[in-house]
């Protein structure tokens, strides 16, 4: 009794697996590239909003601060009024800067979908080897 001949040779099967792996790697690279492009666009938009907001805020703030310092100077010496206004504005500036930095955190820029897909692909490869 002879065994039936296999439909595909070992060479063909290995070649097909290699082609599938190449396709998988190409797909993962394309996904990573698309996801990084999306994250980069988010960084650029965050930076534009941050800089634009800072410029507009600065222009309006200068005018308002002059008025506030002049109003406080009615009750206090000019130097004390300017010092109070300066401290308040410095605190507000720190809050704004920290908000902008939070938008640019590395956690927000991580390509999460790509990492998950690569882990899943690695698990599939482990299961089949």
C-alpha cells in the first residue's frame, strides 16, 4: 500500500509561508507608517494651536495687564502693582506651557495599533512554530 502523494511539496509550502510573512511585514510597516503620520499631524496641529494661542494671548494680555497694573496702582505703589500682576501672569503662563507639553507627551505619540498588531502577529507565529 503506498501513501498518497502530497498536493504541495515542502519547498512550495515554505515558499508560500515566506511570501505570507513578507506580506504581513509589509502590511505592518504600512500600518505603522500611517499611524505615525496621523500622530505627527496631531503634533503639528497641537504646536500650531499652542503657538497661535500664545501669540494672541500675549497681545491681549499686554493691554489688559497695563490696565490692571494702572488700576492697582491707585491703591498701591506702581512697583507693587506691577509685581502682583507679573506674578499672576507668570503662574498662568506656567499652566499654559504645561498644558501644551501634555499634548506632546510620548504616550500620546505611541503607535498603539501597530504595537498591538505586532504582538498578535508574534503570538500567531509562536503558535505555529
